[in-house]
């Protein structure tokens, strides 16, 4: 019998979804999107969970308890944003060594509370356990929505869009691992990794304006999350590698670490940007909405009826990548 | 600055509750009860989370993936039962070594699904991560309720009741740690530890019949959870140690391991029974309801206006215990 490593994350999730069959008619969407969608009264509930584990997702040499408190909420907020929802209530489960000073625990919860306040979330409960083997943080977040946007809605002819810039968090992590951070632009990249800004307002604007046909967050790398959106929608895409949005200083930062900037921005994880599709005739409206939100938005290419992904860039017709993003197994 | 071990769980939770202040008027009850209560439309949502960690809460020498899948839901179901609610939807976060065989993961999810089906719960999403350091399982459960029952409602003169029997799970764990399990009654005790039955139907009946004034589940030991109920209600109690309900064979099992049966049944953890208070004139009705549910229910004593806990038993007036139950720090 094969192990989870040998099978890979995509098939593992497929196996789980087969066992946990949806029987409840109140469940509009279960396993397989960024958050579950549940009909409850007149509105819909969005329900998601995400974890940060010491040694896997974070390293105490690079982060602080306060930033970690902010980030465990941010990664879950991004899932609600990816459904176009409004985040509301959270419960947190924290396992940490009993020898941890109270001051450290306080800093963690202050960070969590500051991000909760910024996004209108109330942390309503939790569970704290002793763990001899490092910190394990799990948060479950509830949101609400009048009109959720799913991965599965992309249609041939739609334009493919992404918010913000790509690769910053991956470059930030590489910078943290390599050396001391000195310049202003280096700090911007490490912040993208340590304290990402979830695109909650952008997701809500897309849902409320009925602008997006398909929507997902870029948490495991653009190519991998794009593939998930395309698979869910049963379509393909043409992606213009030259259009991939980079931060000022990103190119130079990559070169200084001998990293390929295109590879990093297409496959680096933890961007927490929104990737979405929209009909061509909504282009002006999208640009207007994002200009009002003061958030960069970039057209990356087009959705095609033929399955598969064509990537052009640097004058070449097709680029190939061995690794599309971050898989947990 | 003191560590969490030095401060103790009760004060740690107090510190967390101070930081995570409730600002949202939709939150009827936040940190400090078995589950949070949230107003959403015409009904209330109940929201809780609980974790099982390898090496802290379970040991692979004693349990199986299937039983563990059942138990992570059961411990959360008990929290919803302790509010008198109806459990509905869950998300699960699982961290486990990538070298785990797929078969083991399947067994875990099949166990989870079987218990979900038995209690009308739908698992709608989750998160699976690689963890080099053992299994970490966190589940968040949503329930609904028309009339939640809180810890804080016990009043002087009320009778104090408990469902089922106490100490079985603690004896079961002691048996597992000591030797092979051979007799039928030994298996009953180990089952109480490995595969507890949450009192969901009993909690719903208490809420629907408006029978209980105060309600909590006994997960960390009767004395500790009783103290929590009394503190939340601002009252005291007289507890009749001779009335504490024991399973057939419990006394003999304790003696064979040289364990004090009264101590074990008052302070042993993981009973997942319901402890509740009710006015004296509801006694007949309570007995009728539990007889219909085929669940044992026992009157343990009385609520007093004077704070503190008086325990009588074995002819003595007052019994004292150094340790009231299971604290995580």
C-alpha cells in the first residue's frame, strides 16, 4: 500500500472527498473549493480551516508570536476572500509547550486580535493544549455570503486576472533563509511572507458586482492554483508569462539570490492574491473597481475551451515547468 | 515572566479571554462556555473546536485510526451537547507524517464519517498537512440551537444531575496502560476511553424541554467541571459522594489496579457525560425523559447559595481532593 508522499496531495484529497460524501441538502459546496458553502436561513455560511505548524509552515528564527497570530487568521481570511465572502467568526486551537512564557502567548493573541479587528472578525472560542513538540496552530473561520463565487465558473473566452504582485512571499522567504535583511525593498518581501494581506475587500467587490465567473486564491503557487481553477471549470488557458506582475525590486532581488524571477512568481507559494476569470466586456468595470480599492489588478491571459495550459513568454511559444507549486505531500 | 505550566490553565484562559474581547453584538456567548453562541438570522449557531494530539491525548499502542476518527468528532459533539444544541457541519484539520499509508488515512476518515452519519453531521471541508512529529487532529464543529443552555444558570435549591456513569474512561485508560484486556467488563471500560458516546440526544432533550438551568459536559473530571459550572453561576453545591454512579464492575476493576474508585470517578477525565442542574419540581419530568432515552441519570446533590463545594461520603462529612481533574497546563 502506498504512502501519502507517494500518492501526492491531489489524490489524497480525492480519496478523502470520496469517503466524506455530502448527504446534507443544506451543503451547497463541500470539499473541493476554498471554503464550504452552507445554506442557513436566508444567507449562506462559508466555513474553512487552515493550520500553521512549527517546522513546516514557520520558523521561530524568522517570525514573532504577534506576526504568527496575524498570519493564522490571514491564511483563513484568504479562503473566505476566495469565495467572495464576508468573514465573521473564528475558533482557534493552539498546542504549544507548557514552558512557553505567558508573555509570548499574550503577544500571539494580540496579533490575532489586531488582524481580527482589522477585518471585522470575532474570535469566539478555542482550545489550548500542551504540546511537547512545537507549536501547532489551527483556526476555523466562518463567513457569510449572499452570492458565493466558485472555482468552477470559468468559461472559454473569459479573461484571466490576478490581484497584486506574484512571487514576493517566496522571495521574502528565500531572503530570510539566506542572510540579514537590510534594505527597504527586502523588508517588503519578507513582510509579504510573514504578514500577508488577505484580499477580503477585493473578493467581496468581485462577488457583489457579480464580476467574476471563477475565483480562487493563489496560496500554493500560481500554476498550481490556476490548474485547480481550470480543472474545476473544465477549461484550459493561455497564460502570458510576460504579463505576470512583479513588485518593484523583485527582479533585482531574485538576481541577487540567483533565483529565476519567472519561475518564482509562477510557482512560489503564499502569495494570497486572488486569481479570477471574468467576461471580456467587464474589463472596464474591473479596472474601475480595483482602482477604487487601490489594488493592482493584471490580465494574465485568456480561458480556452481546450483543456491544458499554454504559457508564452520571453519570445518563446511554450514554457514548461517541472514543479507547479507547493504540494503538502 | 512565568510560563504557562506555572500559571495554570484556568488563568491562561482568563488571559486569552481578556485579549479577545467581544465586540460583535451577534455573539451571545464567546469564550467561557462549552461552545460559542452566535445569533444568525432567526436561529443561533453554536461553534466549537477541540483537538487530539499524538503523545498527549492518544497513543497508537491503544487505539486505531478508525476509533480516532470517531473520537475527534465525539469530543466536539460533547461540546454541542453541553449547550443543548443540534450538531450540523464540521471542518477537519489533520497533520500527519507523509510516510503514512493511504490505508491508514482511509480508516481514519471512515471512522469520522461513521460517527458523523450517526449524529447527522456533515464534514464539509478540511486541511491536510505533512507533520514530521506525529498526528495532530483538530476539528471545528457548528451546531444550531433555538434555545442554548449555559453553564451560568444554576440557582440555589436546584438539584445537581449527571448522565451515565463516571470514571469508566479513566479506568479504561489505566487498564490499557497496565496489561492485556481480557474480560467483557474490561472491554466496556476501554471502549469508554477509546470510543465515547457523546450525549447529544440528552442535551437536546434538556434544552427542548427547558429542563436544565445550568449545563456542562464532564470532560476533565467531575470536580473540575462542577467547579466551572458553580463559578459561572456564582453558587456552591453539596455533593453526595455515595451517589456517584458507577458501572457494574467498576469497583472491582479499580480494586484490581489498586485505584481509589471514588477518586477516579470524581476526578478522572474523558467521561463525556452531561452535568446539569434543574429545579426540584422538574425531578419527575427529568426521570421520565431519561427513561424514554434509555439513559441513566443520577441526582448527585444540591446547589447552595453559599459558594464552595461540600462533599460527603462514606459516613464522613467532608472529603477533600488535592487534584480536581485534568488541566492542560
